[in-house]
C-alpha cells in the first residue's frame, strides 16, 4: 500500500488541492449569502425560497462533496511515506485548523437548516464576523504546510 500511495502522490496532492479550493470557495461564499438572506429578505417571501435553494445547492452539491474529498485525499497524504514527519509541529497545527474548519462547515449547515425552518436568530453582523474564521484557519494551514515549523 505504501508503494501505491508513493506512486500516486502527485495525483493525490493535486486532487487534495483542488478539493480544498472548491471547499474554501463555499466556506467563503455561504456566510456571505447568509448576510444578504438575513438583511434583505423577509421570511416566507418568495426571495426567501430563492436564497434557500441557492444555499442548499452550494452546501449539498459543492461544499459537501468537497469536504469529503479533502478528508479522503488529505488522509491519503498522511499515509503516504515521507510526507508527514510527526516529530515537527506543523502536522498538529494543520490538523487542528482542519478540524476547526470542519466544525465551521457543520456550523454553516446548521445555520442553513435554521433558515429553512424559519428560525434564524443570527444577524448579518454575526455572519460577517464568522466569515473571517475560514481566512484565519486557511492562514494557519498554509503557513503550517509551507513553512513546516
């Protein structure tokens, strides 16, 4: 298995990066849609239904497949020989940030369900502030992987 993973490394790494890019796009965009949904739409209005469809499609058809691919290819990279050195700090900082990013993904999914049920209590300001979280986590991940401290 190790030899197979080593031979597949360029493909695995490429697919991991592609999945991260699509996942990050959704993590940046969905909270922004929530801001507009919260501030510009009255629950029950036909625009409310339009926003719900946009949010559902982004979450289900882009973000969910992306997070699955990120985890599959990321774990494959962890298992590839000579990719991760556990005596350094960076795998742990990256791992913690990826877990936090996964929590944020799930938090967004729960907020989407709040809109569907008509019980959103968050403000546009809350969604704007939460929209900064993936940027901070992305910085931790990129610096961890590139600098390898």
